[in-house]
């Protein structure tokens, strides 16, 4: 039996997706509020940087993968994207995104699709750019997701990943760990009513490949001109690669 990590817990690969689904179904109603509280609002700046790094051009077709409540989709449309498809494997997150965005976007420019990042239901070369914000670390098999994204990109298309990463200032490690393992689960209990969900999210960050490891995975998947940008001392990083 093949196994993988669910936070610090070792689980069967076939079980991880369902376990992650339970987490996001639980937190979906308070997801946006918790993002503001956990990051002190910085996630909004991180997402704006991600859109700038994507180098979107007017009229391009964009996939917001693991798009959740649609923050990156909204910013991409504001930058002139012609159409954005928000794809997420979790129905509760998609519903939250639809409720939040559909009435604010002109008809025909935004679609919501249920999709697994490892098995994308799109024809090869469907998108000019794929964005993925805070979703890659929840995927069971990262290599399959990277291959699936590359397949659905057009030649010279970009894949831009915003994800929590490794703090680059050693002096910050103890403070960051205390905040992550003590404050965030308590905040999750108070605001979202689920401390365990936010404990998993913290653990999943520690288990995710660091900046250089993810860069090498992108190169191994066939992406070109790969690089990353550390934000907030490496609390998050933006990785970018071309098909």
C-alpha cells in the first residue's frame, strides 16, 4: 500500500484526498475571514504579487486551480484576463466562490468547475496561464499535478504557484513556530470552530517541499525558466515556470 503524509500523519494515498476534503468542507464558510486573521491581511498583497508575476496579457484564458473562493480569479479578471476558470476538488469551496463572485463578473468571463489537480478535465493547450494559490501542498501526488498542469498549458504558457514555504531568516523560526502551532489552531477553534483543521494546515506547510525542492520538481516536470520569489522572509514563495 502506498502512503503519503496528511500533516504529520502517515495515511494511505487513496485516503488523503477525502481527508483534505473534510478539512476544507469544514473551513469553507470562514475561509476568507481566517485568511485575513492568520496573515494579518498580508495574503492580499501576496496574491497581488502572484498576479504581477503571472504577466497576464489582455484576453488570455486563465485557470485558477484549487481556486477556492476565487481571490486570484478576481484579480486576474481585473488585470484583463478574457476568461477565468476556477477549478477546485471541494464542492464547498466552489460554492463559496460562486456565491462571492458570480454577481460581480460579466457573463461569460468566469466559470466554476469541479476538478482534481492530478486529473484535469481540460484539453491539452487550453490555457495561457495556470494560477495555484495555497493548494499544491494539499495534493496527494505533486508530480502528477505538475504534469497535468503542463499538459493543459499552451506553448509559452505560465504556471504560477503561491504557497507557504520555508522562512529564510533563522532568528524568526522560533517565533514563527510558536505562532503556527499555538496561535493558529486556537484561532481556528474560535473563528471556524475547528482547531484540528488548522493544525493540519500548519503541519502540511512543514511537510511541503521547500523553495529549491519545488523548483527542481517543476524543472523535472518539463517547465522552463523556472524561478521563485520569497515573500515575507520566505513565509510564502511564488514559483513560476513556462511550458
